[in-house]
C-alpha cells in the first residue's frame, strides 16, 4: 500500500520545502520527516519522499544507502552502531571497538550485521562517528556515546533490556537474523526519536 503523510506531517513537509530554494534541496530533511513518521524508510516511504521532492526513487535510494544512519526496515528497534574506524579500533583507556562488540555479543548474542530474531536489537560496525579522541564511540539509535567502557556498556544494555521487560540473560543461545536489505523485516513497533 502506498504510504501517505499524516495531516501534521504534510504541514511539516510544506514548512520544510518552503525553507529551501527547490524541493530537491530539501531531500535530506524530508527523509528525516518520513523516517520519523513511519519509523523507518522502506520502499514505499522512499517513493513518497521521491514524489514530495520531485526526484526519482533511484535518487532517493542513493541518498538513503549513502548515509548509513537512516533507519531501514531490517534494522532492530534498537540499533547499536559501533565505530570501527582506525582510532576507535586502536582504542584508549576506556577500551576499543572490539571491547564494545564483545559486550554486545555477550549481552545480546549479536555480531555486527545481525539482528535479534524478535526484531528488538541489531548491531552494526560503522565508519567514523566524528569523536575520534574519545574511543570507543558508538550510537544507540540517536544517542551518541563516547568513552563507554565494558562495564558501563554492560550496565547500559542491562537497563535497556529491563526497559523492554527482558532479563539480562534473555538472548543467551537465541537464534539471530542476518540483516539484509532483501530479507523482509518482522513486525515490531518501531520508533525513531525526534532529531
Ligand atoms: S575513529 Fe571512531 S569516532 Fe572517529
């Protein structure tokens, strides 16, 4: 079914487009609006954005796949994006990329590129998150985290599990799903915090 913006989002769309010299220039902002409106950017949302900005769906897809931060249907409700570029890989006093990935593997049973079968969590390695002097650096959805050592990250994930009504060992031995743009996502209520 073709997606449509709600009345409120349509009004925001008009305001956004009025701020730019032409509709095409507003593309990134309209993508953020669609991401917030629908919880992620699927094909139908991208087609709606293409129509709204007078560009081709292929142009929109190019933008969405270039900026890895956009939420896609195959991501978990909670996305852990761990910087795996040089400075974080080398690390500092608080730890390095591999330490963060080890905690996520232990707590969630997920390696980079995997999503929990229930659709709640996913883990990715990403390129530099622009805080290279404060490793390890990661983002959980729109939360930016620096210098998060193993113990702090463990506590953070335990708190998150608790908020989802799950116990600390819930994902031990559970099956995982390899994230793939061509694999249909399962239905989990998605949310994207406001930017
Ligand atoms: S290398 Fe990790 S934030 Fe830049």
